[in-house]
């Protein structure tokens, strides 16, 4: 079992503050803890939200980063199955209570006591620690450089496919072709669905088709959206802004579902009658459980799916976040320590 060590990280000292070199001294590993050497860490918009305390739950100093690909350095006495040298992934949660009803039935992502990796010490560092129950082994065939974004962005759009039993014959639409949306297109195409991309950008129409969409619709053209009335079994929204949701609800077939994975902070509005008479649903979901992440990674390996990423050395974390804020990444950013 490893003794205490010093973690060299990049932290923020206050909400919205700049990144600074920051050392964290940690004690001996707990019985179920695992210590990782960070290889790569993706940057997610949720990191920015946490750093700027948009959700009111942040604590400082903060070492963010929750799309971690790392190599096991040491493990606690009850976590010996994570052998040194094993490459693992650490996502949004670094631990769960493991005793509540949701944990016991395999829905750890719904655990009320789940720990946020960004609050316990994330991957913008040379090392990270997490409970063994939150880690997943990265299977052969998964590209390590681009794998980090799968642990948050990827599982966020993959989880609904499993939870709601989306059939491979379903007609599915994706709103927003960005960090989440481009992954949704690749997953849904490989799943076997007929995929339509809603995008407001003309140049992204061509990109959407190359990523797996079979069709595109202009999300800024109400008439074009109306032309797709009663077309879709499932619509997944990856954007964080309010739209005219009634238009999208009317684009659903009876029993269709409008599902949110993009964090719209403001209240959403919609008309109830189309929901009632069409028996349609609105829902939302977070990331998935460790088991669902494992399923996703096997799916990724089988279909050779790779997020589109831009790579920055971790020493350029400030520049990487400026690029994220610009809205121009294509489509995810990964920090590399190699």
C-alpha cells in the first residue's frame, strides 16, 4: 500500500480565477482507494461551470478535471485487483456510498452521496486518487489519447440509449453538433438508428453527415422543423440554451421522447396538450453508472469510435480553457502529460 505523497496540480483559488501550480499533500491510501498517474485529461464545459461556480456547489482551492485516463501506481489493501500499470478511466464521480438502494441495484450515478471528482481532486494534475468502485479499465482497442471525453461527454449521450432501450430501428434526432452532439451522432449511427442532426450552422451540416447523420435540419428554421412533424421516436438535446421546445415535441411520433442531456439552467416551457394526446415524454439524465461506462467502452472498441479532440500540453491549461470559452473547439479538448 502506498504511503502519503504530494500531488502536483493546476488549481484555481477562487471562482473564475486563473490556474496556478498547486501542490496537494495526501496521506496513506484508503483500503479501497487507487492512485493513478494521469496520462491524459479531457476538458469538459462542466469543468468551466465548476471553476466559475455556475451551479453554486464549488469549493476552493479546486483541482478540476473529470475525464481522466491514468495508469495505476498503487492500490489500497482491498483494491488489489487494480494492478500497477493497468490503464483506467475516472469520470464525473470519484466514489459512491455503495449502500443505498440505487448503488445496490447498479445505478451508482443516481447515488445522493456520490462524490464529484472535481471536488475531491481531479485530473488537472500529475496524479489522482479515487475509490475503486468509480474506476473502469480501458479495454484494448480504445484510443487512449481521445478516450477521456468518453468518460463524461460520451457516457452522457450513451446512457439514454441503454436506459430507454432505444431500438436500432428507431428514428432519432440530435439537437446541437458540438462536444456532446458529435459523439451522439457516432453512437447512434453505430447503434443502427436513422439519424438526423439539428444544427444552426451551415458548415456543420456537412460535418454532421460525415460523423454519422443521415439527414440534417436547420434548427433556426421553424418551417423546416415543422416539415419533420411526427418523424422521430427519440430526440436528444445536447445544447445548454432554451429553444422553442413545442416545435421539437411536435416532431416526435406518438410515444416519442424529448430527452435533455445539455444543462439548460433557465426553466423550460412547453405546451402540455401535444404531450397528452401523443402520449409523449420529456426526460433528462446525468452520466451513467460504472457498468454502463464499461458497456460504452466495449461498444467504442468494437466500432472504433473516437471523439474528435484537440490536444494541449497540460502546462498550457490556461490557453486550453480560453479556447474552450471561445466556443471553437472541434469538438473536445484533451490535456496531455506525455
